[in-house]
């Protein structure tokens, strides 16, 4: 079959220096690039440890002045970029040297792109938004994970939206990338594990990407092989220079792969966790990876079978589908062996934030090359699967019952638990008293749903002469009668009450996933009655265990 016209790019730094002692070449590279005043972008730890000072001495010995900006935070923010840009401009700098892991490199890229293009770093979210080259840029890497030292990706947190902005621009690719395993030997085991699993995620997502090519495949598979063979050793013994060197090559190869084949939903979802909770990116990737792989498996089982082989698993005699399952099991085993937490809940992730994070993940540029297209409901389900909760009873590892609403005492006072596990009923929410209760579905409503049910409940319960905007009116929310089944067009959600415009019963309906979710949770209808005091916004959280009210002021307008 003839191929349609398709052009694939390949992006990589002009100069890449690898191996023990590579960092000692920074002075020579500064001379070659003609820098006269360098901004060294790093973090507070590397500044205090003296490593940034050592690099500064090498730069100055090459005849170039240097100033250190140590304000790159984990998950660097737009504010970090702004502060670093001021140091760059105040000191009349003409080149940038980033020292550290992804946070330092991304912060340096953000400073560089605004330094020559102007405006605000937010202006460059998306793909290839800049128009001018950055200042000469050298990236010296101290971790084996992000590969930001050699990619065209720059991830910066927008502190107003709590969103990680994905800036994908070939102009932010550093001119020189330096990977010296000596600089990585001091990484503690937990950081070694997190960055190593980050590199594995890069390789896996690039390999199953719809933009993968034979060039990116070769890099991705070798990266997977090297990580599977060396990450455990690097975590167990940080001084094992052979393992450190192999991991440095692995993360670079993984960078070569995803820098050109791009990524998928693991990164699209992990970016939101970093933006909302400031969680370690590598840990989030590691937790999400097997769950997203499970979702993607039916789209490309042969690719996952290839991953299993690259990880050294024996798949002889297995079907492609069974070999694909082996790959996901191997990923889980590696993650457990190096001590990655088992779920997002243990990191403080809240159920109430999953919707907005899923909404933002759907907009993330990384999702465009995922091998299987997801709906927002799919993304929410993946997040929930990665929470790490017990499947039986929905409880925590200790077996206690899961709360159905917020964490604050006033939230728990506004909870109601289901009396029966499979109860199918009406949830009444009295906003005046802040009380919730479940009721069995009366027989007269058993065969009603959607518009028919909202209209009948309003007719039966709302006084004909009441003020439509007063506390005697009720708002009834009801899934369609067949919602929750596979019947086509069964996902409409009806909302009804007494109309302020006509004085009669009025209903509106909408699509989406809410109707299906309510039906799957056993909700025949939600009846809102009474009137809350004050101007606070309120939300209703409904789970399989019960329902609860929570303060939703932080969601107003979002």
C-alpha cells in the first residue's frame, strides 16, 4: 500500500559530549561558542554543594565572566523564569549554561526564549511559537532521567492556572549537551529511581507513539534494554560507575526517541499532577506508566511485545497479546524493585481534582501522539486506577472505609453513606440544612428516567404557586432510563424545575459522561432543595460509597 506524504523531523543538539570527565570540556565549549558573560542556571542544592562554583571557575578560566542564578525550583515556574531573566539582563549576559536535571534545563530554556523573543513565557506554550534563536546554550546534566539537556521540550508551571505548560520548540534545543556520570554519582537512591523510571517512560511512550520511526525505535528499544539492565544496580549502589554510565546513555537515547516521536498520555497526565500538587515528575510518570500502558495495549500489542523482549523477558511460545501483558508486568516489577510508591493517593492526590486535571490533560500537547485516543472519562478512570486504593470495599490499605467527601470536619458532617452496597435510589440534597439522604426509588418512578422523571418529581413535589427563585422550588437532575448501558444515545442528562421565565415545568438536557457516571453509581435522580445561606459555592461529590457536600469556591469560574 502506498504511503501518504508524511515528513518526519529529527532534532538533537549540535554537540553531545558523553562519558567520565565530559563536564571538564565546558570551558572549551564556551570558547568555541564565543560567550563573554554566561548565566549559570541551577538549583539551590547544587549551588550550596559547590558544583555550580566549580563550573563557574571553569567558565571564567576560559575567559568568560559568569554569574550564578540558583532559583530553579523542582517543577520550575513562570516566576522562576522571570527572576532568572532579570539576572540575565541585569548582568548583560550573552549565553546560558544550565546545570542540573530537568528543572534547571527547563528554567534555562524559559529564560533563553524570553530573553531573545520578548514577552512572557506563557506566550510560548504550544508548538514552535518562538521566532528568534535563543542565546548560545550549554546544558550540563546531573541526573539520568529527563533528557531535557538535549530535547526541544520545555515544561514550565503556570502559577495562575496550576498547569504545566508544554513548550515544544526546536529553538529551545541546547547547542551543547554534556552528560558526565561523575556528576550523577551523588544522586540519592530515591532520585535515581524516579529519574530512571522517567527515562523508561520516555522510551516506552516514544516506542508506541503514532509518530515513531525506525530511527526513534532503535533509540527507544536500546534505552529500554539499558534501563532494565542497569537501573536496579544504580539504585542499589550509587557509586557503581558502570551502571551510572549506562543509565546516562539510556536517558540520552530515550531523549533522542521522544524528542522526535513525542510522548503520550502518561506525560499529559503527569504534567497536571506536577502543576496541581508540585509532585516529582519521575514518580508521577512511574505510577501512571503501567496504567496508561494497559489502556494503550489493544491499540498496539505488537509494540508492547517488543518492549517485553527489550526488557529481557522470555516471551517464547507466547501469543503477541500474552507477550504484551508480560511487558506491563515487567514494568510494574521494575518500579516496585526500585521503590516507587504504589499509588497517587499516597502522594496526597485528591479525588475532587481528577476532573479538572483530566480536562487539562486532554489539552496537553503530549497526548496528540498517544496510540489510542481517550475520552475525558477514560483519563479520569486511568487516574482513579492509579490512585492505589483497594478494589474491595474501596478502602485504604488498612481496610478502613473510604470517606465519601472532603477532608475537613465540616465536610464529613455533610456526608451520607449508602445503607446498601447496591442501592439504586434518589439522592436528596437539602441546601438549607446542608443534609443529604438516600431514598429507595418509589414504584411509581421505577420506569421513568430523564425528562419524564424530572417533570414528574417537580409536579409531585413543587408547589404550583411557589417563587421559582425561592427555597420551595427544586432542581431535579436525572439520567436517562437507559443510561449506564451500552444502548446508543443513552447518555443524556436531564435537569428540571419550575421555570422563572414561564412559571411552568421546564427541562434542559446535555450530553457528556455525567449521566453514565450517575447511573453507574446507582443514582436514579438527584433532588436539590432548600436554599443555602451566604455566597459560597458548593459541590456534591458522589462515589460508590456515598455522597457529600464540599466547599467549591476554588472551582468557581473554572
